[in-house]
C-alpha cells in the first residue's frame, strides 16, 4: 500500500508536536517532510509495486506512533463466548492500538509453549493488530510451581504474570523474578493481599457500608505493592505493577523510584475516570478488581500519571458475557471492556483538563508500554514501521455499547459524552480501522 498523510501534526514522546506530511510505502515510513505533494509522492514511489497512491488530508488531526496496550484479556483459548482473538484485535484497532499484550488467565492457562504457539499462530491468521502473549508466572496460576518461562519465551511471550491472582508466597515471587530475568522477561504483578481482599466486592468505605457490600481495603493493594518493591530493591531486578488504583500505591512507587528501584507501573482509564460512587445502584459494570476507589485516590492516580510515577496507561480490557454481569453485585464477574474507550477517556479526562499533554499521551500509551514489553521502538520517522494512530482530539461523540467491535458489552461508559478518538489505525502500513470502526 502507498499512503500519503498530508497536513497532520506528528505527536511523539518527549518532542514538540510538528506539522508534517508522511509517506508510507508497504510496511515502512519512507519520508517525513514539511510538504510532500502528490506528484512528489508518485515520483518517490515510482518503483514500488504496492498499488495506487492514496492521499489523506489530516488537517486538524494528530499522528501518533501506534498505541500499545500492555494489559488486556482476549479470553482465547477457552472463553471465546466472551471474546476471541479476531474480535478483540478488531476492538483494539478501532481504539487506535497497533499492538496488544494479552494476559494468560485463559482456559487452558498460558503456562506452556503449546498455548503460546496457539495464540501466536491464530493472531497471525485472524488478528487485526499484533498480539503479544504474556505467559503465566506459575503453572495453572496456582502460585506454587514456576511455569516454563524459557520455552514460552522461545514460543513468543513478552512478559510473565499471574494476573487475576497474586503470587501469595514471597519466596515463589523472588524465585520467579530471578528466573524471569534470565530470559529478559519482566514480571507483571497483580498486587492484592488476599487475606484482606477475599470476599470483597468493592472498595471498603462509606459507599460499601451504605450498599451493604463487603469492602476491599486499599491496604490490600498497598501491602503487596510494598512487597514487590522490596523484592525489586533486594534483587536489583525490574518489576512492573499492574492496574494501580490507590493513593498509597502511587506514593510507594514514587518513593521507590527516588531510591533507584527498577519499577514501572500502569493504571487504567477507569481508575482516573470513575470513583466508587459508580457502584451506587449496584451497577455491576462498575465492579472490577482492583475496585474503583475514592475521589482522593483518583486525584493521586492523575498526579502519578502527570509526574511520571505511573509510567503508562493500560486498558485491562476484560470482556464478560451479559449473563456474568446481570446478577447480584457480589456474584458478578470483575472487569470491563476498555480497548475502544481508553484513548478517548485519556483525552477527555486527562488532556482536556490539563493533566497530560498530547506528547505525554504518546509516552504513556506508546513509548513506555513498548519499552516495558521489549517491543521495537515506535516513531513517526523515516525508516520506522508504519504503525500509526491518527487522532481527532477535538471530535465529540457518545459511547454506544451496541456499536462496539468487542464481542462483549460490559462497559460503565455507555452514554458518556467523550472528546477525541482514533480516526485511522495503521499496522505495518495496512489500514485496520477508520473512524472508530475496524476495516478488517
């Protein structure tokens, strides 16, 4: 494919936005200049057999390096009634993502090379975007015996995690960190002290008391974050903290970074867009793990994103069938879909309010997650892969769960008015979504 993007504003991490034209031939960016005319593009691509040149006017639009999601659930294999690789990657494309990393809590668990190969091969056949499997830390996610990380690495995993469950035994986690480091794999830790959290349905506090629901204290997250930071400092081995939701965790990570601890962290849009009040009325689409917290926690998460304590924004896309949500609150499954709303929520809740700049978004949603996962650097520059996300940061639209590409509909943002979204997604020069809709 030959594609000329004209008059767009390039947005990259750590750089001032600049208006440029971008010429894509095949899977690469071959030219970036202040002005490339159609005639010049035809001359530059005369020897290419990639078909006719398409010219797109990107006036008023921003061109980002392809977005990367370091934490999602595709439910494939074993739970394809919720989501599968085809539908999940189409949702990712619609949301502006070119690369996504899927968690291992499938059926069977991603704890051996056979399951890894299944995901890699199916994604190559059916995926609209690149899929990078994350292997489990322990066999069966049971927290006892380490999984075969080396063989999974050879098969294609990019990190390891027991996400959905914490590794409760500190000795097992210590061994896992040392073992994973031998293969260049980062541990992604689900931080939850189950002796405090088990049986809880939402954040512990006034709202849980009012609703008569058992609460999960912020200490459940903070205690486990503390343990992981201590182990990372003790070993000198990096650790990544998943879905940060508490003010305490943000401060612990901030202090650890100041000491030189090798730690990265992520949060998700629901932890800066919603508070525990969303659970009022027993709306199970607001039930997730970790739970939605207080307004003070939300402000701390925003500040963590602003000052770089929290390195990245992930979706924790967690599709569920309607029957798994349309039950009593304490019996409902945890999680929400997020691939199609992550960027718009970031633009609405963080950029529009001045918490982050567009360049910060490129950092938190492209550069940082790619670096943590060990993926190739993404740039809007000559010679780099044509992985691009074109964004209309000013468009206003209404979230409609019935128009989403995901197979599931469990979102608390249905009916929300948002500002900004991806209007074009390119993976290796191939257009995989236009105007918030997948094209493949």
